[in-house]
């Protein structure tokens, strides 16, 4: 649920299918050929992305006035560097020389015109390059002949770590304690000594994610570390078993479930690096929760999002949440003494969130102020608070539309820059735009007026930003702009899709329909075959993700392919993705619409929207509607087949959290509420349990999952399988050995099987025998 389709950490050797469908008559439609599937495959992301030239949506800052980016055209990749003072760009280095040096150092050939997606670099003070390639780093000197050498790592220290702001020390976990390593000398120092198994420092275990990486925040002056000691000693265990010849390997880790008495608790601490002194903040153990997501480090970079240091490194602010997410506390702590003061709190009806992509509250100790995010007026706005008395001073932003992410704060000028949606009339409410506002009040100023979705990257000094704007049908234009007023300094790139169009690409079609209430406008995107014939009747496939943390459309920027939606359309389908009520970016009432009823899954909106489209377009066959999704979408796909068995005829449910009582407690307890068991044995979670409705199945349903899924454990799918068998229902299942939540190297096989399933059972056609898709280029 928390992780989308991606590369699995362990690739399976073979996907094994267990077919429980009763034998039936073969489809009577046409027989598709391998050439038909090959044509569809030409619309997959790995085929279309290389055909988009000058698509620059992301840049990496080297310092306040320089950034690098990857520019691509028919001749290959070009690593460019721009000087923001001049607005001029030039090659960042001699790519041929670097590729040759990296190939020699790594022992594997490196193509100069196609550096791996994992490639990255920083420029060191002595002019050498620290180059990242895969999970390794190389020190490269490109002067004279040019050479690279694998960056030395102490034999005892291969643990992942977090670098200090001055880049001199790396903090990491070993044996449940926190250590630091001197980057220059490799000398290691143990900072804590009382960490023990399941009660360790900085541990990154949220149940659904568990890594060896620490979670901590260095102080700005690199002298202190703010982190926690996490108590999971009494938390229940989760188990998975690998598939191999001989005795299987058992995976075991701590994984709390809704209603568990014992869940993850943390004791915040501040550690002085020089003296090794550990200062415990004067608080009882706190819930290991985020005010934004279901991990304390939302972007999985090891940063504790709800803790912010003062610029002088003397104090810090933190936000703590109640287990039911209905109350949060803003607190300030003295880093030297551990004294804590609760400044203010907020209580809400359903659940509190601090943004729509980023924790947005800000700590301004010198001014004795805090910027606070709240949806108290049904929209996400910013408010200024007085830290001395904990009182609200005034609203910084007002009215309709959300602040999604605070990107930059100028403490001296008392100004703030934020991304917002729905704040400008006539603009798609999902398009993010950049605004600037004074903390003392006044009307926010729009800096990116183009009616498109804007991806913004601020310079470290806050004087400029890179703006890449696009829509699902218009490729990106990337500009360097002034942060003061948004004026364009230079054009970084303008994407060219001429080669993409020449290959037969057709743009998707944005559409709107009304929600279940007949009033609320919903936004979606449609894919039609490139050889579309309006005189034919097409079956429809609904790709779904129910939220609440994201929706089905998955962003409004330009992509030449969204998953395999266009590929499936090429096989003779209309494919749609529709963001129903309960998904984010709109008003709080829209987002929280089905709080406490997760079985809703936006399905009433999906059905209403599809029916409206069928009335609008005669070429949609309402008698042949299918649905598929992964993770939360896998839950929804099965749910749809059970709740609307006469409407959805074919479903494909991947890795679904089919009963959130078997998924990590943070997720269910946030969106469904704390588990309540009634005297008659029922619970408030019964309305979302797919296994309780499995007996309603009428159509064709495929259930898939990875046997090592440590995000959504396999028992979620197995509960549904068990219920279907007890109800004597025919269904299909694929249990994929040794893969996690995403299917990794087995994804091409599972994708092809999904195509086959809809071709056979929804379109009534016969797929080609065992078509082999290309391996997916994950790196």
C-alpha cells in the first residue's frame, strides 16, 4: 500500500500459477498474434521515454549558482551544467573520458552516451568528482589522462549512513547503537552504548519498511544529532519464508497491527558528537508517527521530517501525534538540557496532516514564531503562531485552494515560497504552481502563471529556481527563474516529441465526470487505441488506486507512457484512470470523504464516472468493464468484483491490502480509526474486509502477490483466497516466489499475463501463446 510498483529487492526465479478456474469454453473472438503484442509493447515506458528529446524535469544543484542535468536527444545523453549568473549551459565534463575511466575502475563497460539512471556526481573542493554509479562511489580526476578509483570504505563499515552538513562525518547504526565515521580518516567512534536488540537508536522500522539506514537530523553546525531510541521489544513479529532447494530461510521482523497493545514507541534524544553525551528529551515515550505519511521519514532519505533544528543549533522543534492521528502537539526542546515545552496543539475530527507532499510547518526561533499548516477552513492553509504564548497571530494564506509544499523560507525577509493547487481560477485543481507570500500578511504572488503542473527546484541560496512545467498532453518547458518575481532568466530546455509522434504515439485524453453525488467534478485521464475506430464498441479497463495518500492518475506532469495504459489500449481497450472522492489535493472534506469506511475505495465514483462516459461515448461497451490495480489498487480491484459483481466483469488484483487488520497499524488506524471490538464479535474494521464479501464474486478475478512481500504481507491475499474457496467460487491466483511488494524482474511476466487475462476474458479474444516481453531496464 505504501509502496508503488517498483523494483523488488529479491528477484524470483519463476512465477508459479495456481489456476482454480473451472474449465470453460475458449473465447470465440479473434486470435491476437505476437505482432499485436509487440506493437502494444512499443508504447511501454522503456520504449517511449528514449524518444522524447530535451525532457528535463529534474536538476541537481552543485552550489548556489550551478546545477547539472541530463539532456537527451537522438545522439544520446548529455550531462550539462548551467551557471545561473550567466544563464549559460555547457558540458559538465568530458563524458567520453569519464566513461572510459569509470569502465576501467569498475571492470564493466560504461557507455558515454547512455550513463545509467543511477549516475550522479558532486564536485569536490580539489576539483575531483565524487561519482555515484549504482550503489558505489568513485573518485575521478578528469585532468590530463583522467582516472577513477573506487572510493575506499573501511572493511568494518559498509553500513548506510547520513552525512553531516559539513560533510566531515557519517552517522550510522551498528549493533543497535549509533556511530560516526570520520570521512577523511575512516576512524569510527561509538556514540551510544546502551542500545540493545529491539531497543536501538535511530532504527528505521515502520513495519511496512525496515532498513539498516538510520533516521536522524544533524544540527546545522554538525556538532549534534537529534534522533530517538525506538522500543519495539514487545511488538508482534511478522514472518515470511523464502523458496529454495533445501531448508527455507525465515524472515522475521517487528510489525504492529491495528488494535495491538504494543506498537513502536520512541524516546527522542540529542547526542553531542564530541562528548558522546546523550540528552533525553523530557517527554514520555512518543508514538513513532509522522504528521504527513506512514513513516517517520516520508521521503525515505533518513531525515526525521517532524523535527527541525534552530539555525543556531541550540534548540529544536518537533511535532508529535496521537496514535489515532486526531491530535498533534508542537513542542520546543533545549538541546543541552532536554527541557521540553508544549507550545500549542491542534485537535481534528478525522486525522491531521501537515501538507500534501511535505511536512510544511516551520520553526523561526529568533522571531519567536512558527508557521503552521492546518485544514481548519476545509483547505490547507498556513498560519503564523507566537511561540511565547502559543497563540495564533494571523493566517498567512487564506481561502480556497491548498498549500501543498513549503519549498523555501527567507527568515530575514520574512518571506515564504510554496507550491499550491486550486488557488487560481480556471486552472486544473491538480496543477501545482509556485507562490510567494510575506509572513506578515498580504496577497500571495503567483510566480509561475502558466496553466500547467510545475516541478520546482530551488537553489540552495534561494535566489533562483528551476521550473519545469507541463501537462499530461504537453511536454515540459524548463526555465531558470528569479525567486524574487518569477521572471525568466534562461531557458534550460524545451522538450521535443517529434520522434515520439513519428513512432505512432497519441496523447491521452483528460476528462471530467461527476462524482457519486452528481455535483462534485472528478478528473481523470483516458487512453484510446492509436487506430481507434469510433464505429466499434470497446471494452473498458479501469486502472484504480483509491488513496488516501495519492490517486489513480498519479501526477499531472507529462509522461510519454503512464504505466502500460496505452499498451493495453492498443490491444483493443479503452483504459481510464479516475481520481475519486477520498484522494488528496482537493478540499479536506473531499479527501476525508470516506474516513472510517475504507471499503468505499472510491468505487461509487468509479462506477458513476464510467456510466457517465458510456452515455457520452457510444463506443464504450458498458457490458464489458474490467478493473485492475496494485497494492491499495489491488484491494480495490477485488473489492469492486465483490461489491459490484454485475458491473465489473473482470478484475486483476495485485498485492492488495485486502484486510487492514493484517496491514501495519499506522495505515489502518489513520484512515479507519483505532480498532474497536464489539461485544458481539464485530469490529469497526468489518466494512473494509474483502474476504467477508468474497462470496459475491461472479466474474473472472486474478489475485497476485509476492511470497516475500514485507510491505503488504501475503496473508492479506490468502484471506481472500480462503474465503473464495469456502464459498466455492472460481478464481485465479499467481503466487510469485521470492519477490516483494513490487515484482522486480518478474514484472514483464506478470504484465504479459495481465494483458492475456483481459484479452481473453474481457475482450473475448485469444492472446498469443507465451509472448515474451523485454526485461525492464530498472537501472
